[in-house]
């Protein structure tokens, strides 16, 4: 009896399980780290927008637009739109929309590792 196909299925199942567990643990760590940074870093020095842009060193397989981590630790796509503001008070106004990304575990790990590295650097910079 040939057990090679069963062994391959077991290995593939174990690999998926490990990736899923790693992504889940990184998600917990990222949430705790993000919530420890108060105030959360501002995006492009805009006090009104607190997110950190994620540009992983390893290119993801799919273009997700501008990917950011929010103060609660969620990884989302951010759509930032500028529109005319109230004349005389604000020449332009901004509207930001966040869409939570349903990333496969391997892509989530890449983004989460980038977020953890950036937030850890910020925490160290603040003396934490």
C-alpha cells in the first residue's frame, strides 16, 4: 500500500495549520502593541489621521492599495480622498475610508511582521 499521498496531505495540512496559528498569534501581538502606543502615530504628520502605512520588504502577491495598521491593530486598506472644504475656513477637507482586508495567512504574516517592526521601533523611540 502506498502511503505517499497520505503523507503529502498530512504535511500540507500541518503547514496550513502552522501558518494559521502564526497569523493568529501575530494578530494578538499586533493588537497589544498597537494599543500600547498612545497617542498612536500620525499619518504623514496629519494629527487628524492616526495610522501607520505598511510597505513590506517582501512584495505581496496582490496589490491592496495603501495598507495601514490602525490604533486597535487591524490591518486595513485606506482610501484617502481630498475634497473642497468650507471656503475661508478650510480650503480642502479629507475623507478617509478603511476597508478591513481578508488576507490569506501567508500575506497577513508579511504585513503583520512589518507592522510589528514599525510599531516596536516607535515604542523604542519613545523610550518604552
